[in-house]
C-alpha cells in the first residue's frame, strides 16, 4: 500500500482531525456455509452504543451484511467509512480471525471526529485498522480483500469541494484500485440514495443522490459483474428531488442496495 495501515488509536484520530419501482434479488448468494445468526448477534452486541442502535431500524444492517455475504474470517474494506457505524458491526461479524480496514480522510474526519474518537478509544475494536488516504491518493495491494463495501458514499465520487479538501475524484482510477484490491470472487457491496431516473452524475454533489443506472454502468465498465439487487431499503415516500439532508427526508431516503462480484 502507498500508506501503511495504522492500527486505530485515539491519538491518531485526534491528530488527523486537527487538520481539518421496487427491485428484487436477481441472484441469491450461496449461504450454506454462513451461520446467519452471526448478523443478528453482531447488531445485538452489548458494546454498541445507543446512537448506533437508534439508526438500526432505518439501516437494517443485519440484512444488508447478510445480503453482501460478509462472514467470519473475512478481510473487508470499507471505503469512506465515516463515523464507523458499519465498521463496528462488521468487526463483530468477521470476528478475531478477520479484519476490517476502514478508509477515511481529513475531510471525513472533520465531520465525524467526536464519533470516531469514542468508537476507537482504548483499542475497543482490535480487529479494525485505519487507512488514511485523500482523494486520488488511494493505493491498495492487489487481491487482498474478500469484500469491499461503500455505504451512502458512491455519490460522493461526484462531489467536488476543493475548498473543503475534497477535490474532483478520478473515477476510473478509483474504481480500478478497488477492483484490483479484491480477490477473485470477491464482493463489492453498494448502498446509496436514489436520485430521479436520468439524473446526471453531478446530482451526487448537489443532492447527494445518484441514479443507480450510473453506478451499475460504471462498475460493469470497471470489470465488476452485477450479481444482485435488493429492495431492503426502499422507501416509496421519499422525494427524490430533495437533498438527503433536507429535514423532511433525512434518515428516511429511498435507497438502492447492489451486490457486485469480481469474477476473474
């Protein structure tokens, strides 16, 4: 890797923060070797905080991680991991024989600093490591991950705010890096906010939504195969013309859930 993966410790984060229609499954994963109780057990883990638990009803993390096929012993990468909500749950799923690598950058940390500090204090998630990489600087070792997830973040590929430390992202370069870092047969899981059908890519930077057809086309062009769609997080009451931070829709947006696979 370009940057050494550092074990998540509170001091590291403190320094970093100072700088700144319904879809249905089209294919079902072969889950005969997955004990599905691992997902409910991870969500029910008593170490999780109440703020995270309040988010569970809208995010359905046990169902999402089961759909993605995350399981014990896996090495998983979360791109734009934010405050670490999914990182913590996945750490409980992969267990002591697995690893979760949480990507972040200075801009992301500036938005979630307090949450991150509390989550990783006192080495409470020892199987989680942090990879700090700014936009267009992500470099990953080849074929190291069993799965990659990107939750409510694909649209940010089209957010451009250099004054906030978020320059324009080289999309082809980023997707190529993710593809190369997956093992053959590895999974890429995507959750994001629906935009109106036909909405341009730039909607990702304005409303923080994206048309799933854009995501599918770009990932297939990068070599991924769309394996399944799910309506787990659909909400027909959402107004796709509103930004996701509008108080009338915040936390209740209509979301698509896609599973891709690296076949080679």
